[in-house]
C-alpha cells in the first residue's frame, strides 16, 4: 500500500505486525509469544491511527482525499453493485475514459451509474486523464442520464476529480457548454438522483454530475470551487501556498455540511477509506438504500421541485 508522509509511523508498525505473522504462519516455535506481541502491536497501531487522524490539519486531509489507494468508482462498483454494463461514447466525438457510465443492480434494483475514474497505474492514469473529463465525457453522462429517465431508473453519480480538463482541445469542443448542459439536464431529471463525493470534488467538473436530490460526501473527501493549488496561484501567484488556500476554501466534509452544500457526511473507517474499502462501501450502502427508499416515494414533479429548491437555497442570507 502506498502511504503519505504522516502515515509513515503507522506503516512501520503494520510492517512489523506483518513480519511477525509470517513467522507464525511458518510455524515458528515461539508462536504463542509472537501472537501476544502481535496483539500488543495491533492495539498500538489502532491507537496511533486514531491519533494521526485526530491531529490532521486541513492540508493533510486534502492529501488524504487524493490518497493513491483511495477507492475509486470501479472499486465501489465491485463492492456495491452487480451486473454492471458500461456504456461508451457520446455519439458525437468519442468515448472519454475519465467518465464511467452505465447501468447496474443495487440490491436488485436497476440504477444508472456515472462517475469520474482517476486510474491506478501510470498507463491507466494517462488513459483516464487523472479523472479530468473532456466535454465528450459529460455528453456521455447526459446520454446515460436521459436514458435512465426514459426507463424510470434512479441515477447515482460519484464525484472524484480535481476539475474538468482545461486543455485547448476540450475548450474547442465546448467544455463550458457541455458542463452547463449537464447541470441543466440533471436539474430537470424526473427520477431520483443521488450524488456521492468519494474523493476530490473540484470546480465545475464536479458540479456537472453533482446536481442531485441528495448529495453525500465521504468523511475525508473534499469539495470546492477550485483546487487549493489553483486558488493559491490565482490569489497570490504562488502555488506553493496551497496549504494556506486550503484553510480558506472550507472544502472539508464538515464545512460542506454546515454550509448546506451537502446533505450528509458518510463515515469512513479509522485512517481513511483506503485502509478498509469494504467498510467504507458498507457505510455508503446503508445511506444509498435509505435515500433511494425515501426518494422513491416522491412523484416526478416533487423530485424536480425538491432538487430545484435544494440548490436555490445555497448561499441564501437572512
């Protein structure tokens, strides 16, 4: 497992535990004593894990939201859904691998799935452009949303992107128009829409698939109008002041909940979702099940009205 700098002491403990377990598996004569040592080290590791997380500042939590082993959309597809069928292409230009879309079964119910995918290996990261979608990615998402609406199926989206791709080709093909059209389409969908921020939620690239009846966010995810690096570059012409910008952006889950940007914070296992993805997925399963049942009882008109009022209330001042 990859690790961040502040996780180094914990990783060292875990490596010692793993080495001792190898000895017991190999039938070492002092197995009983080794087991006791393992139990002691495991308690120390749990205590250290809690302490490390409790002491994290905002910038370290931003790093945690970008952890290279953090579960991505494909991981949640494997842990939460069955019979996933991926749909490719926007029927205009090409397929964009930065956006994964299609249909799957969630506890027996067919749902539409749309999400950013960053990629694990160097080759896959390049293929998926680090989760930064081109306009054709958002047009593909629109196509799947409309198909879900025609079939009367709920739409589940998963946000994990530093932002939409700002390259010349993307701008030439109408990046802003594609994002705007995606936002417009989501606002009018006559089926339940649930969005979950699973890692980074950056700028319009996140909002393009984030207009939902219920917006959930994992405990150590981030959600903001811009990355801390981009904010620092604009405000101070100095990208190295990203940590300072992160403090000002109020991009953590608790901030987003307090400001009404999201509806619910999904708890993660101690140390972050990357340490126990199965537990993180089960936490999300419970909340998705609840919200699908609640939204499923609303009429199409009520769903659209609730979504409209939810986003109209953002930033309201009394």
